[in-house]
C-alpha cells in the first residue's frame, strides 16, 4: 500500500483513540490535559533533531537548532508543569503528597 | 517513492530499533492521556508519557541521517534552560498565558521543520504532491498558531487590551487573507516548485493568526486557547506526514483531538458556535436589551453581616470566577471554607466550564489552595444543590451566573447554561464595583431580593470575612 495512505490510516485511528480517551477526561483536569497534550505534541522535537543534525546546509541547521530549542522548551517545561499541577489534586480523605 | 526515500525507509536493525522506540512512546502517550480520566492515577500516567518522550528522543538520536550533534546538544541545552524555569516557577495564576505561549513554541518548531524541509528539497522542486499537501497544512496551521498564540498570550498577560480589538471590515479582511492562503496552497499542490507562493503562504498564515485572535475578547479565551491547542497538534501531525514519521502523526492527532474536544465543550458551555466565537466575538456591540437596571436597587452587605450568615450556614456553595483568579484569592477562599467547616457546615464549589480564561482554570487554582478535588463540582452535578444551599458565595463571577441567559432573548449570552445560584437562600456576591463586565451585560442577579453585594477586592473582602467569623 502507498506509504502516505498508511500514514492517513494511522492519523485517523490515532484521532479516534484520542477522541474516545479524552472525552472521558473530567472537566476537573482540563487544564492539566491541555498542558499534557501540549507537552506530548512537542514530539515534533523528533523532526527538529534530525533537521539540526543532518548537515543539510547552514540554513537548515540553524532552523533546526531553533526548532530543537522551542520543542525542548515544551517537552521540559510542559511535563514539569503538568506534574506540578497533578501533584496538587488530592481527595479530601488524603494528605497531599508533599507540602507546598 | 524516489530511491532516496526508499533508502530512508530501509529496514536495517537500526531502523527497526527506531520504529520500536516510536511504537513504545506512542503507547506510553496514549496510556498517559488515559490516566487523566482518573485523577488519582493521572500523575503516574503522565510520568509514563514523559518516559515515552525520552524513549522517542533516544530512538531519534541513533537515526543514520544525523551526522553532527553539536547543534542538537546546543538546542537541547538552551531549550531545557528556558523550559525548566517555565515549568518550575510560573505561578498557577499565570497558567492561561503559560499555556498560550507554549502553543507558540510548539508551532514554531513544527513550522520551521516544514520550511526547512521545503527549502532542503530544492525550494519545492523535489517535493511531491502528497508531501506538499502535508507541508502546506503544517506551515499554515503552524504559522497561524504562532501569531495567534502570541496574541492570546499578550491579551492574557495584559500586554494587549483584553477587550476585542476591531476595525471596520475586519471579518472581510480576515476571510480574504484566509482565502488567499488557501488559494496559494492549491496553487502549490499543482506546482510545488514555487518558493514565492510557499513563503507568501507562510506570511499569510502569520497575518491570519493575528487577525483571528485580536478581535476576540477575554471571556472567550477558553475557546481560543483550546482551538490553538488543536491547531498546534495538527501542525505536529502534518509534520509527521511531511517527514514520514508515525509517532509525530499519532501524538499530533492526540493533541488535535484533545484541543478540538475542549473547544467543543467550551463553545457548548457558552451556547455558541465556533464561527460565532471566532467571527462574531462581541465585535459589533449587541443590540441593547430592553431590560435595564433602572428602577432596581442593589442591596449591599457589611462584612460583619455576611460573616454571620456564613458562620451559621449548613451548606455554602462557592462560585469562583475570573475575578478570584485576578485577585489571587484562592487561599483566602480555603481559609474561609475551613472556618465554615469548623462550625459544622459543608462547603462545595460550583465550577462552570468557562469560568476563568481557560478550560479547568478554576480547578487548578482551588487545587493549588489545597482544596480537595471531590469538593469541586461540575455544573450539572451542582445545579440541583443550590436550592439546599444557605449561602451561595459568588467570587468574581458574572456571566456564568447571569439569569438573563435563561430569560432575556436579547441578551448576548441568552441560552448559555448557567449556575442556578439564584435558587440559594442567600446569595452573596463579591465584586469590585457595580461596573458591568467588558461585554456590558447587566446582571439581574445583583438586583435580586435574595442577593447581597459585598463590594471590594475579592482577596481583601475574603480576609475581612475570615477575621469576622473568627471573632463571631
């Protein structure tokens, strides 16, 4: 089968998985959800890494460097802040994991 | 597929390792998101997702196309140096703008990868149609998300006016720009070897992002942030198509779906369509409602009297709004709640889906103040409880408690589901002054018989209440 068609399959199926999983996320966690998906979609780091390291000329390398930087900001900052938020949510009958 | 592409997709042991790594990280991402359906498991799940990201990065670094690591290490180091403080030090009250700016970073990465790919392939000369389609979506979504998020950030950070910024014929200009962008895209699909059209399309995308978000007011920010979240995801996904990488496609699709669902939830909670939020956005002043406040009087209450009512209440329902976030009063809310609970009362929190400036904004702030999440109730869950409440304490919320949404067809918020605070025995509204909100919508709740207004800064008022209850 054509490669692009396989990619389309993957996209549509992943979209469905996303739809069914995420509709079940309670409104309580919508902010962490947003920062989590933002961190996850910083997976474009993967493409940026190849661009920065493939030695395709100065322009591509510089663009790649900026892209790696931006994507890394989201990976590092995104997962940390999501964790920080999720750490705060506790039930009434439990002690917080760590005093803030 | 040309020979070079075939070579890229050859399956040696290294390629198998890379693909296996991507498969593992895709699974961990999905498990991580699934964990968010259960608050107690969410934290562990997201740590798994972070591990998935690490796996994907390690897998990528052994890619045979990567020949030098200098710039990679520099980018990873600089990104970490900026990202770490953005993760650790940004206060919860700044979360909406923090999220908005992170959408921009994601979109910049995706867009630059797209531009570089186009440039690398002979400025379009070696780009096939299918790849051009992917690149086009990538840079269009990417570019409009970059500037759109920047505008949203500016508004939320109060660098730009949060009221709608409009001029005559704005929608026409926006639509023309959007149309021109699509036209260039179509042209590129026919003839990809057209660098001028490509870069003009990127430029139009950037301009369109500005004109899309500038006319949108602060109260509509939850929808805009969700939409930009979705676009950033779709740009990542399109990047995956453009460079033939499945984990990008999957992660981007998850983000795209999430942002889309959140935008739907937010629009529904305002009883408005996407189109109405994006293009109707209170830009033209709504026809004045026949109902006015003239002849009605507001009853204000002293902190002493309000404190007595709260001290003896069996059930208090707190309704937080953007005003609470602005005043950063969540810790005072917690203190007050503790006193009510010490006196034997129960305190619940009614969270409207669009309270605040982003989805879930109020929940995060209240959780930060160490309020247990099982006290935070969604609208459908809590609306039946207001009739049992002795006091409904409205803190800096306005539209989400405005009865005009039920009764006044001329009101711009007519039809929006609201919290039924007016059914509580006593409503106490904490408000800065009687100025109507930016949309200029009168709120009849403030004039109702069972409503009392406690004017002043929310934080100061709550501190006063806490003192008074302690003395009572």
